[in-house]
């Protein structure tokens, strides 16, 4: 408007006000702010569509779920090209009789370049599927991890808006599926990880966790992924409340495995700040209650500390899947059965731009997956156990919630990036080559530990400065990151006084790239080795005996525990911790069987849905799915 026309227009009777043509800037998504991605340490916006910083570019996130709507605009790059670089459907494998493994007494993946592999890939190929996500869960999950939603209002941008998505469908149109399909999907991802640079697996699903992590087939599958250098992020589950009672011990599988990052859910109250954040009542609490029977016939419960941390998971805005038909873009099942999920999203529901909201640890997990992608973009050498420790150490504890409710605290992407950038960029290759020894420096030349706090939405928060190791140990100290700790080797898993070494055996031969295609995995007791070096602080003893009413032990408020460690409490290991004869200290924060029951705590031995259905072994479920009949058909291992 020309300046000389302002006054005449202002005099009109039908003009209420005149406003200047101000510069417009990004109205960030609430999720971006809540996950602490909007800072100079991560990324900053200079306009509604232009930003600088880290966005997950080049990192592949595998979404094992109900499918992904490939042509949704949220999942496109700046040029409008879809970032869903591959789509496969494990349900087709069952229908078509495709076999991922071969062999009888020992099983292995299909040989690279073989006709059997080509036939299998052709059978599971899901490219061009019109209704790619009939249930609607997987598309939303993918957009939380990597959605690029600032083209419309409300802004639905995810945590890593330029990461690549690998769509691996393992759930049916009702949001449920077979354990064998999930395992097959994980194994396909491991096999193809190098081809698509898959560095993260997101599992927003769960099966009953009645079997110990040491033998549960789903846990064994995710440990294979971790051993192959893939960070696995898992939803804790939505079973934290039953009949208005807090339920502990309802962490699902594979969230009960010590090698994965298990994520609980936070209600961010629709704001990017943290002063009003609370852990959702529905978010599953620890400890893990999976168990085994020992050689003497005694039942042993794992009792691992879980979840590891929490992330935004209440009424999170994201992409809503429809059929890929512009003339008839029918809604997904979740939106059809629950239209409030769409109306709550607001905005214009145009084809390829449809939005919906979801709540649950299912949407908290991909927020962490997105953060992991950003960390790996900044420092590709980070290993899965090191990534997990960094996320826990830099998390910000929420007041009023304990170690079994929130783990070490709320996801802090800014803090994780600040620490990751100070670390060496050859960690993974040095571990693989055996050229890095216990206690070697982990810092880049000239680098030092950064300030251990983060400014988030105008408020400064201390990092938790703690991590869970050994299943039920709480550790701290800058030595975790200034010195190389052998437990950052992704092939090692330590919990319950047990240390296992899991390692890929790769295909080799003419025309086959070395160390690329895992043939199978070996799993043995780890040899005698140093696990932790001197300087690491063991804080476990600070908590005392676990009591819910006394708020001690595993029920200690995370803020209290964090403040103790920040204040200098804890036992500094002067000689480190060494695995000897297969045994390592196992006395950690454990639940005394029967003690907590007298205090009114409900300990769930499995996952029980409010509708009365009990999830049995072999059935996996998105957090909104309905149980269906199934057939248990696990894949074998050597």
C-alpha cells in the first residue's frame, strides 16, 4: 500500500484498524520448541521457510509401523521431493510366502546378489501403494521425527525436518501385527542399513514383556541392530494407569531391553517452555518386570531402570495419512474412528497437507529419534550406547517425578548437540578397529566439557548429569565423556550383572562389499575386560532402599538425585570397574519383592488393556490398536 493512501483508508467507516506490513518470521512448531531444537546449537529460522543449522540431513530413520504416506507434503524436502526413500511391507512377506532367512540348523540372511534375495525384495516392495498407511499411525510418527510442516499454519514441523525416512510396514490396518513381522522388519533394516544410511530405528509399538531381555526374541533382534551401530528408540507404552492407580512394571518389549532408548511421555501443555511440563499418567513406569527361571527353579525378575528419558507426547500435531488419490483422499482408520483427532489439529485439511493430533509414548519416541538423527548429522561416529548416555546426561529433570516415571528427565536436543560436538569423530571406527583403549581421550583436540546447563525458552535448566548403566546402576561424572568407556562399544550389553557380546558375521565373496551385509549374529558371554574407568561416579548407593512412600531408591525424585550428583555426592571409582569371570557388580536400584506391594503399588506382570484384553507373547500393538488373533512364528538364530 502506498504511504500516501494510509490516511484516506484510515478515515473509512468500514476500516477498524490499519497495521504495518511487518516482516514475518517462523512461527515454530510447539514440538520443535519443546524438544529444545530452536537454538544456535541446533537450528535457527530467518524466515517462515528458511533456517540454518542441523536438520538430520543424510541420516536415515527407519519407521517400523503401520506404513507411511509417501506423498504427504510434510515428508518432502525443500524441492518438494519425498524423503521417504524406501517402502517395504513385511505383511506381504507372510501373504506371499517370502522367506527372509535360509538354512535349517543355522539360519542366515539371503545372499547378496542372489535370485532369492531379488525375489524376496520384489515381493515386499511397497512403492506406489495407494493406501500406504490405512491405520494412520506410522505417517504421524514419521512426521514427528522428521516432518517439514512450516508451509502451513498450524506449524507441524518435527525434530529432524530433512532426515530420510525408510518405511517398513509391520502393523495391519487395525494397528496390530505379529512379532515375527517386526523381527523380520528389524532384520531387513540391519541388512540394508548401509544402502540407505539407516542410523536410527523407531519402534512405536510393544509386545508383552513377560520374558527376560536375555531370551526375548524381539529384544534379541533390537540388540542385533544396536550391535550393528543402529540406535533403536522404543516407546515405553501407555500403561501407567489402571483403575486410577499408578501401575509400575508395565514397560513393553522391546523397551525392556537395556540396549535400547526407552521413551516415556510428557504433557507439554501446548507450550515450548518446561516449567509447566508433567509426565503423563498413562506413560508406562518402570522397572521392567520381565523374568526368567534360574537353574534352581527360582523366578528372577529383571527389574531394570526404565524409561530412560521422556519427551513431548501429549496432543502432538503431525501428518494425517489419507489415500494417495486427490479425488478421493479417504482418511485413515484412526481419524475415521476418532474425528476429534482431526478437528483438534486445526488448519486447512487439504490433500497431501492433512494433519491430526495423537498422544502417547508412540509420539514421544519419534521426537527422540529425530534428536538422534541430528546428533548423528553433527557427529556420525557416535555409537548407540554413547548416544543414549548423552541424551540421559543432558536431559532436564522435571520436578515431582521419580526415576521410574521419567528416567533422567526431559529430552534436551540443544544440550545433547552441545556435548556431542566436543567428542572425537572417529569413535565408532576406532572401536571396530580395536585402536581405542579404556581411558583414552574422548574429546577433540582443544575441546573441553561444555557448561552443563541449557537455556530453553528463556529459562536455564541444569542437565541431569546422570545415566543408567548395567540395568539398575546410576552413574555420573565428566569422565563418562572425557575418557573412553569400553561400554560405549555397541556390541556389549550389560545388565543384571551379566555382560554379553553380540557381533555381526558379514557376507563375503566375489562382488560383495566387505562388512556391509550381516549374514547372522553371534552372542557370547563377554571376555574379561574393563567396563568403566577411574573417575566415573557411581551414585546408586545414594538412593537407599526402594520405597514408594519414602521416595527412596528407585522412587527417588530425579531432581533430588540430580542435585546430589551436581553437589559432588557419589562414589568416584578410583580403579574403574572390571568384568571378571563373567560377573560384575549387580546390586543397584532394585525393587524388594513384596515391599512395594504393601505400599499400594500395582506391579503389572504384563500389559493389560483397559478393555480387558491381555497382550500375549507374539502379538505386537501400536498404542491405539485392537488385539487380533495371531500365530507366533519367530525367526531362528544360529
